[in-house]
C-alpha cells in the first residue's frame, strides 16, 4: 500500500511494478491538483542514474539535461560553478515536479497500476503487525478497507502516515533558520541556468519552471505576508538583487511566503510502515535536495521490499531507516551550509552588528574558496550531484 501520489509515492509504485509486486496508491487530492502542484525543478545526477537503472528514465524524465552549471552572482559579479563531479553517466535533468508526477502517473497507469484519487479519511491500522489495514472513503462515498504486507507513507509532512506512529517512538530533530522566502511563480523568461544572487539587499534566486515560466525567491522576514509584495515591489527587488535592471517581467501567477527550516524524524520505520520522503524529513530548498531525497528513499524501500518478497531476505528492510538517514543528514548538512553561506554573505549586521559582520566575512570566505579552489569546487559538485561517496549504503 502506498499513501500519497507525489514524486515519492509514484516512484515507489512504479518501481514495485517493475519488481513484479502489486500495490495500490491512495491520494486524498484530485488527479488534476496533484499533476499541477508546482515545486522542485531539478532531478539530480544520482536520481537520473537511478531511474536509468530501472529502465524508466526515458519515460518519466522530461525536460532537457542541465548544462552542468549554476550561476552565483555576488554583488552583481557572476561566478559559474559546475556540478561535474568527474563521474561517468547521465547528468542532472531540468524536470519540474509537476512534469515528473505527470509522467510517473502515466507510466504507472500504462503498466496496469491501481491509483485511487480523492481517497478521504485515510487511516492506518495494525501497522506493527504482520498485515496492516488501510481504511478510507472512496470518491463515490463508500468506505473501504485494504489489507497489505507493507505501507509506504509518502504523504508528506502533514499526512496521516506519520500520525500512525505511536507517541514516543520517533525522535524529531528540528532547525529553524529564522529566514523567510517569498516564492513567486511568473510567466516570464527562465534563466539560462539556476541563478543564486547575494548582496546587501538580501538573497534572491531564479529558476526555470518550463520553457516560458520562472520561479523566483526573495529573502524576507519569516513573518512577512504576500500581500506586502505587490507586483511592482517584486520586480523592483529582483532587478536590484540580481543587479539586472533589464530583467523581463511577466504576469505573476502565484506567490507565498514560507520559513526555511529542516527537520528529521528518526527512525523512518515503525513495524510494517515505512516513511518515505517529506513524511520523514524536510530540507530547506537550497541545494535542491528535498525531492531528490524522496527519490532516494523510494529506491531503497523498493529494493528492500523486493528482496523480502522474492528472496525472503529482510536485511534491506531492517537497514532501511539507517541507510536513508545517513544520506538525509549528509544532504541536510549541505543544504544548511549553502543556506547559511548565501544568506550570511549578504548580511552586514543582522540582529547584532558585530557578530553579523563576522558571519558575513566567514560566508564571503567560503564563497571565495568555492570560486577559486579546484578541490572545494569538486566537493561542491559531488554534493550537488548526489553521487558523493560519503553516505554509502553500508
């Protein structure tokens, strides 16, 4: 049983089908809502190679390959940093979440998969036993119950899966950066490559969301409100922070404010319930690790289930949480490092003028090392590509 039809749940479902294992996917939202949900836009190198190993890359990865560079613009000065870690194989792909979800959905249904949208009042029972039961109300109003061997909880940070774990079982580790981002989706020309801008005016970023759309991010107070950012203020701030007076504007179709935070739930398993993706961990957006960690969890989970079902080998199931969390913490650290570096580098004072200027000096030194040191750039590329050797599967 798979709870949730986002990237994690649909990847689990497709890989299970490829492994000859039946499953049912339950999703509380409509198919249209799921398919249009705008989120991450890059499938990292490791995840591209994972889909390739399963024979799914051509079916589910839309969008062009990344050109392998990110642009860091510091006080208007451009620096290109490569994600080439020196390894062989396909590279990262520019693939938005909604495109990935649409293609994963089509691949699963074409393979005969069972996907049930608008499943309400989902509840999990007896997950600590040998045969968990999932109850829900179908779109036609009838109440149904399904018994299964395993439950993959892929329904995100606010889903029902984690609430099925009794109090006291999970340890939750949290961190709040104290930073807000205004995120803006606009019908405006995308950048040639991901752009991260640092200046005393605050952090800003620009990412492609298709051939004719862009996602922008603007640092702001975490308790700010979208209504305080009319279109004119958004475009003025972007042009200032990018040091690009000629930045082309376009109709803004969505805007919201969120806090940059991270949390990790440990362990990622309770009985026959396995937490996958955002149900187990949230990573601040810098570094593009959130969706890619979910894809990593999905791959490990399905391989473990396959070994258990076909070979009666539960080694992978027993090691699932430990193996996932090793990479989770590795990617949390990378995201935390990049978040602090890019925000501190533009902060002359902060709450404390003296410590703020000191943090700014440290962050600027880190950026200088990234731009000038071949070994620092190589380490960054390994972390960005997700193929770095640190979080091994031991």
